[in-house]
C-alpha cells in the first residue's frame, strides 16, 4: 500500500487543480453581468457603442492614453477579450490562472505539481482582494494577465544572475559551491534579444508600480553580473532598456496627469499633506492588504534564515526587493487602489514557496503536502462564499 501511495502521490494535485479551476469557472459564469469598469471597456470609449471590431479597440486606446491613463497593454487585452464575448472569457480565465501558476512554478528548484498547486491556491488564499484581481474582468486584465508576462522575464534575469554568481549552485561535499547551471548558447542569446525587447516593453508597460520596480530589479541583476563577469549578455541590457521605455510610456501618458489633477482636486490636498496621505495609504496597504501574505512570508523567512541558518541566494533578494520597491512606488500616486497589491503578493508568494522548497528535506513531506491542501481549501472556501452568496 505504501508503495502504491508513493507512486500516485506526485499526481494527487491533478484532481485538486481540476476541482479548483472548475469552481473558479463557475464563479466566472455566475458573475455574468459586467461589473464596474467592465461595462465601460466593453464599448468604444469614443462613441460609447458596443465594440464591433479591432479598429474600435485602437480608437478607444488612443483616446484612453490621452484622456484617462497609460495602461494600454492591459486594456487592449481586456477589450480584445470583451470583443470575443462572455463565454470565451469564462473559459479563458481558468486557463489564465493555470498559466500564472505555471510561470510562478518555474522559480522553484524542485518544481512539481505540488508547487504548481501551491502557487495557484496561494494567490487566492493569501490575496485579501482576490475578487478584484481574479474575478472582476478589468482587474484580471490589469494584474493577473500582466503577471503572466513579467514573471518569466524576471525569472530569466534571476537565473542568469544566480548562474554567474554561483547563487544557483549545489553545495559540494566539502562545503564549497560548485556551479551546475548551463549557459545558453550563442544562437539562443541572439534570439533572446528581440524577445526580451518585446517582453521588456510589455513588462514595463504593465502597472505603474510594478513596471518601475521590475526595471530596478533588472538593473541590480545587470550590476551583479557585470561585477562578476566584467560583461553582461546583450539580451539583459535590451530587456532592461525596453522595460524602462515601457514604464515611461505608462507613467508619462497624458491621461495620467488628468486623473492625478482630478484626484488632487477631490482631496484638496497638495505638497506635504498629500505626501503624508500617500505614506499613510502605503502603510495601510502594508498591514491590511498584506495581512494574509505577510505573516506566511515572515514565517518562511524565520524558518529558513532564523532556524535553518540557510544561505540567501541573489534571486531571493531580487524577489524581496521588487515588491518592496513596488509598494514604496505607490507613494508617488494620488491614491492607492488596493488591487495594486496583486503583483506584490505574487512575488512574496513565489519567494515563500521557493524558500520552503529549498529546505524541503528538513520538513516532513506530510506537513508540506498538508500546507498546500490547506491553501487549496482556503481558496476553495473563498470562491464558494462568493458563489453561494
């Protein structure tokens, strides 16, 4: 019996993932009628008529960029899906959640179906405002979809940095580190240049806080690689430059200034008072919007560093620095929409699982599996509460 369970145990997450995505699909179907901004973005923003073709989307996004905000990438994807129709969106979103879990799963050394399930369930269980980033369609486009783009980009930078600095190395028997990673070939590096130009642009053009934070994370990776190797792969430079360009296109959109002026007019605050208000909002977000994720993350840090005295890798600092920078960047915004916490939660979740996964030998397999099942049950519970309310 033990042998049989040992054989099927790696595949047990499959039915759990299936049930999770099915319930999520039912929640999408139940939501049905568009909520909040969905109604607006399902129309041509210039004429107010329902979207009919891609030309309507282009016209809408040109107007949006000039009059409302710079999130052209997110809202283009959003309007394309609205053009495809409700039923397509209901089916597409579960696959998008699975894709998010898959790109999060690449960060782990011992990636498997259990770590995939942990990412999938964790972003529902540990994200207090999951409804606005995983169910409300405009929120999904702005946060979940774009995370699927920028998470693999950040991973490539971390992988290269750890490879060059021996951060991804295996401990040798004598306690020294030996590099076990393989460098990409010349042909692959050449192919990566245009790919990283496109992905970098899209990553920077994601969210106001995440785009800038990701660029700074890339810059740190480049500095570390140059310090070690005296040179840096061209694709890393290209990716960072285009991420900066994308972030600039997002932040400098004329529509952003119109909204900022409107927000300042409504609050009637400026100068030091506005800065104090924004600092309060960031502090509030830290303790309230991260109230689920933060304790779990801190517990993993205490276990990994405090109890196990394990070594931090370069990528761990990057994964911790990007969400810290993204949170701090919100001080520059007129207001802090709590759904902007999604990217911060995503990086902290990935780092938490990464730390636990690296020390898995010191944690009984039963406890690790139980923790994932608890996350799964918590995510299911949240969705069922919404479905039956």
